[in-house]
């Protein structure tokens, strides 16, 4: 078994899980689920998964309570201060503290045994005892025969906001949207109604795609909301259909929303930001410099003042209609 573990050279943690759980002769001979009885977490104690990202730690967790950590990559050190070899073999509640909803964490892992995935925010604790808001994603880890062998769990710093924070006044159009397709709007602010011509009572229940413009496909929007539902802030410039234009560009920012510090990501706040910063009026000095560089004046105060007056008159005049 040790030879099997240390001979694998793949950089993919989940490919490595496949090799461990279905590639060894001893494991192939087992007919019942491996965790926790037939496969002790101690057999993985000296094994460290390759690091995926310093911002994301990956674990394999037993689906049966008390949910022992069977595998961990080394990124857990950067995230929570633990070395992988000291966290493997303990149960997941090692990372919990007084502000952690342990019952919800148990529920998320138990659901994996039923083939369900989830994404939630939890207050977890570093080795030094400091609380951190962590995005926790759980999903079934299956062997090549399709049997659920454990819970694949990833952790990363949370980018979610609470529902109260999402509901705060915003000068930009925004909508609180369901985190699941078809991403139905639940509430919108006044700016949203003014921009898109949809009253709040009519917006409730409508899919956010209702304001999609002609230059943006459903897949483009769906990707933004799927990323937010997975706990990551996503942003892209999109085409929208507003009350004033059939094709108007906004920078759409999608932010994951939780009901409180420990909670599932059930909502996404969609914020429609200006696609480009508004143009600032030129100062006299900046206008003079542009006129000099364009060859309209020599730089003398009298010449600059006259050229500036002509330039301002021309820029404020209505353009002549095309022939």
C-alpha cells in the first residue's frame, strides 16, 4: 500500500484519490464501503497530497461520523496553519470552534453519502485559534465503479457577504437572485427598476436572464452565477436590455450571499456597475496641453484662450445631420 501511495506522480489530487481508492489490489478486494472501518485513516498519516493552490486546501473526509480527515494537501498550512501530517487522522471538528455551526457542517458531509454536493460558508479556526470565514465545498468522491468512497472537501477564503450586507443601499442597479438555475430574482432595488423598467413586484420570480441583451448568450450569464454559487466573486462585461436601450453594456458582478456567518450559499447578489468610468471634464491646463500637442496653438496665453474658446464652441455645438 505504501508503494502504491508514494509511486503515484500525478499532479491532480482527485486523480490521486482514484489511484488510492481503486488502484491497489488490497482495496479492489474489499466489497463494502471503505470508511471508516475497513480503511483506517492511519494508513494515510505520512502521505501528503500535492498542493493545488495556496488559497485552496483539499481534503478527503470520511462520510461517516466523526468524519476523519483521510487525506490533505499541503495548502492547509497556508490557509489554517496546520501541516498536512498533523491534520490527517483527526476529525474535521478539529477545525471548529465556538462560532462554528458544527451541525450544519455534519449535515453537508452526511449529504455526500446521498450523492449530494453543497457550498457553504463556515467560521473555522486556524491552529493559533483565530476565526476565519471559509468557503467549504463538499461533493461525493467516487471510485471507478461509481461507489461513493468519501467526501471531497475543498476550503478557501470566503468571498461571500451576508444577506443583510447584500441588502444595503447601493447607487448601482442590483438584484438578489437565487443561487440555483434559472436564477430567479427575489428582490431588486429602485435603481434596478429605473434602469430596466421592471417594478419590484413584477421582478420577483423572473429569471435574471430577462434583462440579457442581444450580444450575450445564456451560457455567459450562467457561468457568472455558477461561479458565485460555488463561493467565488465573478465579474464580466455583459450586454443588457434596459428601459432606454436594447443593447447597453454593464459590468456584472456576482457575489455569493449567505444568511449568516455559517450558512449555505442560497443567493447571489447581481450588481450592475458602469462598464467604463465616466469621463472627467478637462481642466484648463489639460485642455491647453491637448491643443498645443494637436498644433492648434503655440502656447501663448492669448492664442491658447482663443483656441480654447473655438474648441469649446465646436464641442458643444450639435453635430450636423448626415447628408
